[in-house]
């Protein structure tokens, strides 16, 4: 088996330890003897919806997000929609998460989104939503904790057709008001949690790997257990720091 990963705009959307998430996926595959292939798709580059089973879109600064938003709609939206509809895993973090929706407000400008999730991100009066955060999420194996760090000025509101990734245990989440965090649609996941996300939440990394391999090979593989003492300690520490706020 081989995990085929495509990073979207790896040179522009990579400010929240996004490379760490990719490295973590690669390492967990290699420890298990699972092949790992990696490619990037930057400005002006299209993609084959069938070629990769796990797509990753990280966070970027405002100027990068502005450029990426326009380019992504023009060069990648149709193919990304086809890939998600066909069961590909798409993980979008922070700025990448905001671009999954219908639009993203940046100052007085409204940037176009991919329209892959029923959500809008707006700017409202108030401080940035910053700090350690813990949420409870259920991806099919019962409720589990996801811990991380959030830092966003935008407030994201889900529409009626959207399902939150999880509920906030501690922190701000999507908008600091309704107790929701992130979005989930089939194998699409968007979240504000970074710092990086996957090394602090090894179970989530394994869930994404299994879903991606299932898309390619037709059955969810039984992933070999790993010695996750350090990973579990990292998550416990991040969770405790968030809950102590």
C-alpha cells in the first residue's frame, strides 16, 4: 500500500507548522511499511482528482491567502470538488479551513472560497481568538479529544448544511460564541487547530491515513499499532494546558 499525499500551496500556506503535519504522516506510514508519495500543487497548477488520496491545505498570512484564494478558485476548485466527492481526504487548517467555505472577509474585501463546505468567515469587532484549545470530536470510533492552538481574527459560522468537527471543551473555536469548532463533510475536515495538529493527535493522523488508504484500496486497513507513548504524552500535555486556561 502507498499513501498518496498532495500539499496545496506548500510554499504559500505553511506558517503553522504545516510541514510538521506532512512529516508526521510520512513517519507513521514508514514505521508501518506503508509507502508514501508526496507532491505539491502551487499557483497556476491543476491537479488530477484521482491521483492523490489525502490533500492538505495549511495556513498563510493575509497576503498569501488573498493570492491563493483567487488562484485556487481558478485552477483547482473543480478538481478539488471532484476529489472530495469521490472520497478523497481533505484536511484544511486555519487559513486553509477558511477557504473551504463560500467566502472569506479580509478587511473590506470578500475573497471567494471553494464552496466545499457550507460556511462563511467574517471579520467582527473584538480581539483575535488566540490560545490553547481542546475539542471533543467523533469520527466514527466514539468521542475523542483533539488538542491544539488557535490564532485567528476571522469568525467562522456554519450553515444549516454543515456539521462541526467537534464541540469546544476549552477555547474559542469557530467564533467564540456557539461552542462549535471546525467542519466535517464526509472525508473533508477543516479546523482552526494547529501548532502542529497531527503530532499532538496521533489518533487523528491514523484515522486520516486509514480513510485515504480505504479510498485507494477499497477497504479500511487495520493499521499496525505503534509505540505512541511520546505522542500520547504530547496530547495529554496540550489538553491539560488548554483545560487549565
